[in-house]
C-alpha cells in the first residue's frame, strides 16, 4: 500500500511536469531575453501539495522534457546542465512551505495561506532564476544587448522575468486557493519531504 501511494505521487509529479511543459509553449516572450514562465504555476502548486523532494523531482522532469521536444538552447554542456537541470530542479524548493501552508489551510487561516503562497512562489522562482542569472553571466554575456555589462544585463533580464513569473504564479495560486483550498492538500499520508513529516 505504501509503495502504491508513493508511486501515485511520482506519477502525479510526472503529469504535473508534462502540464508545465505544455504551458511553456504559450508565447509570453518579449524579445529574446524576457519571458513569463507559466510552467511555474503547476510546479509550485505540486511542490506545495507534496513537499520539497517531490517538487524537485517534478521540476527536474520538466527540465528534462525540454530535450526530446527540442526546446533546449545549447551553447555548451555546462550551460545546458545549469539551465535545464539545476535551474528547473531548484524550482521545487517552493515545497519548503508545504507544511506551513497545509496547517494554515486546515485551520482555515486563508489570509495566512495567501501570504505563504506568495513566499513559496517567490522562493521557487528565485531559486530557479538564480541559476539562469549565473548562466547569463557565464555563457550569454556576449549576447548582451546595447553593450551592457554581462552581470547587469543578466541581472536585469532574469530579474524581470523572475519577478513577473513569481507575481503571475502567486496570483493564479491565490485564486485557486480561493476556489478550492483542498487542491493544496494531499489525499494520502505519504510524505516525500522531511518538511512534511509532522503532517
């Protein structure tokens, strides 16, 4: 029974990753350096629902799905590892707020729940875009527009993309919280993260 429940969590994470990938095809780009990553919405929801470990797994699968779908911008192996393995995987850190959110929802403290969702959305996005920022400095600096310093250009472009992504993710998830708070509660007791052990 335990293994069946765990398998269900992993399957759910894979499905969420596929949904995130589908959302990634919705055009949100402005130019070549700014975009809103809509895939962060289901990934953050799943991480809050299942915890950090499961969130990392689902986000990691999302990153891997870019390869067979030919959505990888390739310069060199190190750049690909940073931007499609590390960066996407780290989005799962939004799950660090999983326990607190579940507790606040069960206690019907929805104002507090909304704040936690905002914190989680910004944390997951920050963790992901930190690696995009590093890649921007190390590998994309020669493509910086207007002759800008690579550090400044990467900070501005990844910062704006990350901020917009975090805001959109927060807004959508807070709407889902208002519509159906139980979306953030797992239906079984299988825990995929140390942060969820007390639930």
